[in-house]
């Protein structure tokens, strides 16, 4: 069954891209140019009617939302140990963190970077940015507390999709020119993740893939 991942550089699609590289399975990449509005083109909306990134096509079946894609990949390829599937409590904590990333961290950042999701009026969009910045900063402090737990990775001894997802947030913080040295525990784990071969390959694929419209 073929796998096709629709990505946009700098977006949350990095997390499933890293997961696919960890698994080592064959897959195709399609790049969506958000600035050019590819996500709103009819050909992409046929793949993902929400017009969001990422989308994973499993054969002809689309799976959308980062958490759902990461869950599918971890269960479909259990040898990758991308989630602690045999330890229910640890698995629950993994979903707890990733759900929080999606529902709180991502929303705070979107207030700053994608205010059009929340308002049409330009003054309202501008007004969203300040509380968004404050909320996003608070989430980084929460991630730092999470990273202070022992072990080389966010869930302990094993690299997981939680680490891959956290790299998305790290890059968003860099984009906001936030001084990440203020988060030493997270900095150490992020540096370890960015040095991981799967992450190096994913970043290379993200930037090298030529823009392509959805089919």
C-alpha cells in the first residue's frame, strides 16, 4: 500500500516526515506551497477538504491531523517503537502531551501566525497577536518542565513521535526569535533530536522537495 505525505516546509508536517524516516518505509512526498495558496486549490481540497497540512494518503485513503497520522504510523509499524504501545499508562501520557500540543500550543501559535483562522477584520487579527504571544510563551515553559524529567527523550529512554512533534514547536519558537537558551532541558533534548539521522533526512527532504500541486 503506497504512502504519500503532503507537506509544507516549516509546518507541523515535519513530525510525520520524521516518523516516516524513523520507520524506514518507502513513501512519496508532495509539497504544498502555503504562500501560493496550494492548500485552497480544488485538486488539494479533493485530498483534504479541510485545506490543511499535513495529509497522509494511505493508498487512496486520506488521514489528516498530525496526531492521527502519527498514531496510524506508530500502530501500523510497531517495530519502529514510535509509541509505547505495550505500556498503556505511558501511551496515555504520550497522547496527553500530543493532544496538548495540538489543542493548546498549536492554537496559541496560530493566533500569531495564522490569525485569519480566527478573524476577518484586520484590527481583530492584530489584537489576537499579543495574547497569542503570551500564551505561546507559557506553553514553552510547560515544555521545559516536561523536558526536565530524566532520560534522553521527552518520554524517557526511547525516541518517540512526541519528540518529533516537539521539534515543530521548537522551530516555531525560533521563527518568533525567542531565546531558547532559557529552556536548557528542552534545548538539550532538541539538540539530540536534531542530530538524529531520521531528523536530518527529514529536514533535507523538506527543503529539497520541489513544489508540486496535489493530484
